[in-house]
C-alpha cells in the first residue's frame, strides 16, 4: 500500500482534470492568464482574505512572502526545526538568520511560550508552521503577542489547507501566509505550485512584483531580489477544479484519522488527537519508541510508512555544526519516534483497517 496514491485521485477526477486542460488549450494562454486570476480570487475568498498571489512553488511562497513583509539580510527569523527545512531554506535564501523554536510534544506545533521567548530575543518575524494539517492551537494568542511586539507573523500553511480555529482559516491570522500546491497536498496540483495570501494591499503588490523579475511594468525592473516564479495556467485550472472539493476531502481525511484512532490498539504506539476542524489530516503521524522496527514490520506487510521528518533543521549537515549548541529537546526526541501512516481521501475503510490491524499484530 502506498503512503499516498495520487493515481487514485487523478482517476477519480479525470473528467474535471480533462475539462481544465481543455479550457487552457482552447484559449491558448498559458502563463498569468484568466485561470490564474480566477483561482487566486477563489482561494482568497475561501480563506476570507483580500489577496492571493500565486507563485511557482511553496518554498518560493515562503521566501517571497517573508521578503514582502520586510524581512531582509541579517534579520533574525524564528521557525521550528521539525518541518523539513523548507522555511529555513527560505530564510537562508534571503540572507536572514534562523532562530529555532521547540514544539509541543502533543501537537508538534510551536507553543506560545516559545514564540514569546524568541520575541524577547529580537526576531524580525516569526514563522508558524501548521504541521501535519493541524492548526497551531494558540495561533490567536501568538498573533496578538507578535502584533504587540511589532514582530511580523508569517504562517506556513503548506500542510493545512482548510484547517481552522474559531471559524477562521489558517493563513488568515498573520501578516501573510504561504501555501504549497505540491501534488500530495490537501489542495494539490498536478505539478509544483504555491501562493502567498494576505489582507495587505502593499504585501500583495510587492509579491506580484517579486514573482516576475521585479517589474513595475513590463521590462521595467524596480525591485531587487526578484525572480521568475509563476503558477502556470494549467495548474491554476486544475486547482480551480479541486478547490470546491477540498472541504469534503478534508472531512474524509478526518474520518480516516478517526478510524485509525478507534482501531489501533498497541501499547507502544501513541496516536494524535485533535479538536475537530483544526485538523485536516494532511499526514497521520504516530509516535513509537521503536519506530524503525515498526516501520520494518509494516514494510514486510507491503504497507508504506514514512518519516516526516528524520533530521531537524539545526542538525542538518549543511550547517557544519554552527547550531551544535542549540538544544530543542522535544524536537530531538520526536525525530526518533515519529512515523507517518497512509492517509488520503481515496483510501477505503478496508485499507485503513489493513494498516491498523498490521500495527496491532506487531510483536514489539
């Protein structure tokens, strides 16, 4: 069994996908055209925001979004270290300095206390990652703390399309937010894609310039540190077809997650918990002190399992020990215990039970 069966999704929505492609081909407009404009408008409306500016991928969305809210070379930017190096990569690309935060052992998301700690250190911005599809449970308090301190709040929502707290979607609490539309995401394209969402006219205008060479008008480059980072019309058309299906797909993901919780009964396996719409089950991540043995057991049953993510950012070899003195005790324990099980909307109940019963049969 695959960790995520993308072929099952494309087969289930073949008619929609073909209709999207045919619209684009018939029009003959392939970059920054009406499909992009329509998707940007629809997704901004879905989030309850004024602007959505699409770009080529989710990592560009973080970098260009941070630049647009004022982060520059030498600034200190806070981020978690358990989210695959994506925000850290964007911070480094700007020439800023990452300041790493630890996470909650229960939610795997940053805590309010950690945000308050890094604010006291003088960070320019805080990146809050809504990891595994779970909204950071103190995001409202975090937003208030950042605003009071004059610190920019940037939300990384790459794994949390549609998650909400107090009736508000993630991505709408900070000064700006980023999304990825990589094919495995809850709202995924058939290739790379990303977006920055914001209520700020100024931030949106800066991002629109940064994504296309720094132009103020065609061939007039007024803004530095820009690039070519554009969502193409094909991917925008596909995303417009998938967006109306997102909430139902998220509900199915939660059903699968709840079935896992109801069925997995193993003394060495800890299961995630959530309150409701705050979780969209992008990944279903369990904890096990003998993770590698369990993963091998599942592999022997032809069940895929993965680790998101095996090495925290501050221990990545690219840093050559620069952050050796940084201690993130919870993050460092989690990386040795986390294991991702298959969880995608096209899974059948029988497939979910196969995974759960395989875990229950493990003789640890």
